């Protein structure tokens, strides 16, 4: 997969996420054996496990103040997507600018790690 192909996929993934269609983005762009590590530093392996975690997390979100895309870089088979979030999780404020580092193989994200 070329850098241009990955860039186009990242742009579509971002658009889907901003529309609230994160599950559709996950289905289209994430490998079944995805290894995803959120800010807590705990890796979660497998598509189904990560979707379940995403559903559980989004169910706790309220008072959405900011959910925006800041920027992206794609180099070879790696993409970096910067997000800005400001909302409440279980009534507690959650405000962060984070970067998702994504490794791509055969058109799918096989590993994703988030950092503040």
C-alpha cells in the first residue's frame, strides 16, 4: 500500500469519526487482530474486544464540548493523527490533545497507540 493510499484511507477514517461513525471506520480500516493501546497503556488485542471497549467508553461520554481533528502525517506505512477532546466521562472532565500512531499493513491498521 502506497503512502498516497494510506493518506486517502486516513482521511476517510477521520471523516467517518467526525461524523460519529467510528464503528464503520473501525470495520473498514482495522485488522481483525488489531492491537490497540489507549492512554492507559494497556494493549487490547482483537477487533471485537476493541469495539466492545469503544462502545463501553462512548456510553460514558456526556457534555461534549470538543471532538476535533487537529492534523495528520503519513510516512511510509505509518500514520499520525492528532485529535482534540473535551467532554465528561462518567461525569468527570476529560480534556486532552492526543496523537494516534497507526501502523498499516495490506490496507488495515494492525497496531494503534495513543499518546498525550
